[in-house]
C-alpha cells in the first residue's frame, strides 16, 4: 500500500512538473522568437522618432540605480546619434517619494539631453502598462525600446502587441553580478507567462488619463 502511495505521489509530481515546465517555457519561446528579428545593435537599428525607456529601481536617495542608468545611457546615445529625437521615459511613481521618471529625466539632463527632448510617463508601473500607455495615451506608432537583454524580448512582444511598431536595443553597458543575472532571467520566466496571459486572457487596464500626443 505504501509503495502504491509513493508511486502515485511521484507520478503526480512528475506530471505537475511537466505542466509547470511547459507552462513557463512556451511563453518564453513565443516571446524570444517574436523578439529575435526585432533586436538590433546601436549602429544598425532603424531610425524612428521615439525611444521608450523602461523604468527600474532607484537608489535610496531617489536617483537612478545601476540598471536604470544603463537604460538611460543607451537611450541618450540613440538621441546623440540621431536615431531618435524624443525619449519617452516611463516608470513607476506610485508614491510621492518614489519617482522613476523624475530620476530618469535628471540623469538624461546630466548627460546633455535637452529637456524638450524628454517626455515623462509617471504611470509605467509594469512593462504592460508602459506599452499600453505609449499607444493609447502618448499616441506612439513606432519606437525603439531600450532595456536590458533579459527584459527586451518581453518589452518587444508587448509593445508590438499594442500596435507600437517596435525594434529594440539592448542596454548592456555595465557588468552585473552573476547572481543578479540569474535572478533576472528566472524572474522573466514568470513575467513572460504573465505577459502572454495578460494580452490574451486577462487584458487588464493600466492607469489611463487624458491623451497627450508626443507629436
């Protein structure tokens, strides 16, 4: 009897593990295949009018953290090379004391970007929200997406899903610890599942508001 119970538990665990593996791997595969032909180097990315810069964590003093600085630096290079003429900086400002877009703007200004070239989206709490709002609030039809390689495929999938014709440039200017890279890539497995679930099934509405066309 005990052997039968153990075998049942073992087989059930295997079946459950298989479902989890497929459930996480398939969305990742979909996202990666979608993103591959849309990812370019800084030199080769087609010129367009807007770069979308995705928010990331801040330091305790409210300034941009290393991941976010990487993204802003890459976007600034795109601007300086004439690949874009506007930077849409989208991030979380859920709390008064936490303001990713403000930190992004300040860092871009410090790097020499004129203020008139910067547009801020204070409600980009998730990648889904940033892409949805880029289309429906800021009326962006095409863009270069700027974020790290672990995040870029999901960003490309979501923005193109919302009819923002997007290409992407990886913001990989700095070295990050191996444990950080492992954590980010593991988290993306679940985030990719969430992205596919959101666009195909849940379809949540982000924070909306008045239309503010960039052009």
